[in-house]
């Protein structure tokens, strides 16, 4: 709210400075709000699962794809841990990999099978976990990003099978050629 300036003395100058300062503050807050909105939109629309946990494993944020994994809204995930959503063995597995990233002090990767609560989809995901550190070096959380590699692994398996099949065909043809060569030499 603007302060009305009624005089041209020190009080008036102070009121003008106050009005100028609050105007710049409002503009800065609008810019921050716009940036936050853009980042939030970006985070929510990325097709990979993205989440942020505190050092104790409690969720601080997640994107829309992650909400589908647990079948819950971000507001219902916030403050809870994996133990609130999956069985103990899987939650232990997730927590172990959180700790590995924290202890490494750098990004770590692992593969994990995930089943989505919303539609039952089960896929293989490559997960990257990165420790987040404050400026003073203390751990403030773990960022996770999981990318579905189910189709990639399926294609790799098919490619491996085709390669093995081609190798068998080449070996068989080579045996046939050797046999034909031996027969031709014997006939001569």
C-alpha cells in the first residue's frame, strides 16, 4: 500500500523512498512468483518421476508422474516416507539407495522395478539419486529422477537374441560350406 506524500520535507522524502522500495519489492515478488510457477510447471510436466526427500527420507516435493506411482496427491505424499506407501523390503531398498547417494556425495544410479498404484503398470526404471547440499556443505536432501527403460531393455534383449540367431546361422552355413568343400575335394 502506498503511503501518501503530503509534504516536501524529510518526511515526504522518506514516504517517497518507502513507496519506491515497496514498489520494487512487489515487482521482485511477482518475478519470483513467475519463476516459481515456471519451474513448477516444468517439474510437473516432465514425464520422468521426480521427487525430493529430506535427509531422513520424508518427501518434500514430487511431480505428477510420481503422484501416479503412489496413487496420491503431492499434498498427501508430503512429509511421509516410502514406508507409508510400499512394503518394507521395497522401502528399505529405496532408503538404502538414498543413503548410498548421500555417502557418495555425488549422483548414483540403479535400476528398479516399479508398479504404479494408479493403473498397475509395472516397468523397469533407471533411477538417479543426487544429494542436495546447502552452501555450508551439509546435506539438505536427496533429489530422485527415475526414467522408464522397460522398452529399451526389451529392445536390447531382442537385439541380443537376433545377434545370437545370426551367429547360429553363420556357424551352420560355415559347417555346410566346409562339408561341401570336403565333398568337392573328395569328388576331384
